[in-house]
């Protein structure tokens, strides 16, 4: 790409009044129609089979069908999503390496004293893609049949109950600790490397409960291997219409909606960002994709769908307040 200086040296007849037009031409040339011929990598900040991966793969498939683009989904789990985010931050801000992340990235700055990037500065929010409630789960053969039973059982147990999480500092971790603080129910965290092994141990009886996302919970609830005590959203889920919200169950202060979105490295061209969002919005409006979302208990719209960037900033502040309330300490 020739620089302005080289162009002026080669074409001395270019006068100063033409420089703004030249600058605009350079900007246009620097931002060709996205994605062009190059593949686009969606780095999913979770292991294969999790909620984030489950939702991202059909979205990429619809985008490929609609646009003929080359969208590739790559799983880069680890450190509660930090590894994938760090890889995106290091990438060129050209729209060809994007992060599929979510609410857990708002918690990472609280969970780790040292991080290889600054969430607010280095990750650029592009679009919300889905919102899902979390579900409070116990085994189906558990004597605990309600949130009030859960609280009473935890208080009656000499050591409290054991709950599973997808990792230290995960959404499940902070949400459950907040629940314990609000209700006075003593519980001990058991951390796993992702939700899948935690659910396996819940099914096997090694832990007593967990807060899990709707897409991961539904299969087990529908097969009657796990029991849903409550959903954490402000309204009941259409997929579990008989399951109360936590507010209905007596814990109105705890409302958590898991959300997922697409992020780019900071410094992306506005034109490229607009093109990415347009293609995402077109795919998300697909009736076929919305049917998939509904089956998973997810929604396309929700908090952050109109102004995702402002929503992300508000979520960083919200979880900082919650961490302070529960006296959460980051890992060193």
C-alpha cells in the first residue's frame, strides 16, 4: 500500500485541496468488503460442546450459507476464556480473527490479579448474539425440590453443600457465592475445567448442585436426570415454563442473564466493524437460526442488543459491585 509521501513524490501535481480526497481513497482501499477471500476465525473461548460452542457453530453455518464467506469456528478454552481473548487481542484488527465470548469476560478482571490484556481497552464489542438464563440444578433423585429446600438443606448440613463450577472466577462461581451471601446458605465450591466435567460429577453424585446455562441444562432436565429448581433470569423460560425464577422462589436480588457476543481487537476500522455487524444481524434474523436458539432456550434479543458497547461497560461495573459485595478475591 503506497504511503501518502510516496504518492506525493510520484505525483507532484497533486495539490493540497486534493489531499482529503486522497486520504479518503486510502481509507476505502484499506477497508475492502469484508470478509473478502480470506477466512474469518471465530475463536470460541470455551471447550467443544459447551453452551458457547453449541450456539456459535449454527451461527457460523448460517453466515456461510447466506454470504458464501469462509467462517471457521475454533475452540480455545482455558483460563475461563482468557486464552482465546488474549489471542484475539494480539491479532491484526482486520476482522479476520474474532472472539466469541460473553459475560464471563466481564468477570475475568475480577478473578485474576494479572491478565495479559485490558478487557475495557483491548477488546472491542461488536454485537450481542444470544442471551440465556442459568438454571439451578440438582439430581433428579435429590430430596431437594425447591430453592427453599436447598437453602434449608445447606444450613442443616454440618459442612454445607458442594456446588460445581466451570472454574475459579467463572460466572457459576460468582453467581453461587452471591446466592450464598444473599440467603445465608453455606456452600463449598468445587472447581472444574469447564462445565462438562462438573455436570458429570453432579450426575454421579460427587457434588450436590450447580448453576448452569440453559443449553447445557435442558438435555438433562428433559431426560429427568437433573431437576431444575429455578431460573436466574427476570422472567420464566419458555423451555421450562413450570420452573420459577429465583425472584419467585424468594431470592429477588439475584437476577443473572448469561449473554454471548462477538468481539474484535481494538483498532478495527469502523467500516469493517459495520460490515461484520451487518452480516451477524442478517444471520441472527434467520428463522432457521431463531428456531435453533429457541430449542436451546436462548434469545437473539435482550440486554445489550441495541448498544452492545455501552452494555459491556455496564456489565464490567455491575460485576465489580457484586465481587465487592461477596468479598471476592482474585487468584494471584
